[in-house]
C-alpha cells in the first residue's frame, strides 16, 4: 500500500519531552524567564520550529527583539544538542518497526524541524541513521513543517523512486505533523500522545509497531 514512510523524530521515534523541557528552561533561565511547564506552556508548540518557541516566550516575557530571538534560538539548539541525546530515548517498537519496514522493501525517510546538526547527532546516538534512505531537516528548506517543502526535499533526494502521494505515509505525533501531511497531500498516522487527543489523522496508533500493519 505504501512505498515510502516518512518519520518525525521528537515525540515519534524519540521520547524527548523531558529533554526538551530541560533544554528550554535552561535556555530561558539565562535571561530571567521561566520555568515553564509542559502541559500549560509547551505542548501547544511541540513539533514547531524552536524559532517560534523563542519568539512566543520572549514576547510573553516582554523581552522580544529579533536579535534576542536569534540568540535564544541558537542557545536552545545548543542546549538540546547536549541534553537531548542524554535524556531522550527511543519510543517502544521503534527499532522493530524500522527493521520490519526495511524487510518489506519500503523506503524510509525523516522529516524533522530539528536543525541538521542535531538530527545527525540523534540518528548517530541511537544508531538508526542506517535505516533511512534520506533525511530532511529544517536546515535543508526555506520553511520547515508544516510547510510541504520537506516532502519535496525528500523526494528530490531519493533516487529511483516512482511513488504517488497516496503511497506515502507520514508518521508523527503532533499537529505540525498532521498539518504537514495535509499540506503535502499525503496520509498521516499519529502516535497517541496527550498533546494530540483532539486531532483526526487518517490512522491513530498506540505503538509504532502498528505502522507495519498499516503499510
């Protein structure tokens, strides 16, 4: 049914909420803001580029400027590059799912709003980079998810693939992933999480292994 499966990273392949909270609070503590809480402050932004988080919390704290937003965004990425690989962990079923899809001959890709440096650190740290035929990050496009550019990036990098959009599945966990899929014209499966209860994806899964049955 599906010839190409695209995976989000944070919240989908990785359980990274704790690492993101630690990175976020470490960043904003340095300028006298926070601490922030997951449900109250952060979950609505989960999946969005860090630049949007920085702008929102700086405006909320009365410290917004373009220069401050650039500095805070860079600091958040730097903190996450250190904290994330230590605190995050693979979600249950991640390896089995990737292995099973490869056995089926399905092409695999990553679409993430991480910067490329952080993406490569995570893929290497958890030894899963070899499963993917290609990966596109927010660094590789003018606009990250939910804009469809990352799909164009992926299709442009995968060689010898003739695939219809109906044969591409996006696997994610956030509103951003669902919007990306809708904007790209492809089906989406969302991994159950507290921050996506109100969404209506094409498929809802409780464990990543369920992707094997969908494909």
